[in-house]
C-alpha cells in the first residue's frame, strides 16, 4: 500500500511542477514585450533629451 501512495505522490508532484512551469512561462512571455517597450522608451527619451 505504501508503494501505491508513493506513486500517487510522485504523480501529483509532477503535475504541480508542470502546472507551475506553464504559469511561469506564461508570465515570462508577458514580461518580455513590456521590458522591450520600457527599454525603447528609455532609449527614445535619452535621444530626445541628451544629458
């Protein structure tokens, strides 16, 4: 019976790991365009107003 429990625990752990990886990838894909946009704005401002 203990062996079956370990199998279920492993399966649940693998499922949670996959779910968290998917969420992390989704959040990362949203952040990349935002970072690029902010970098472009910073570059544009430094070109218009050199200090």
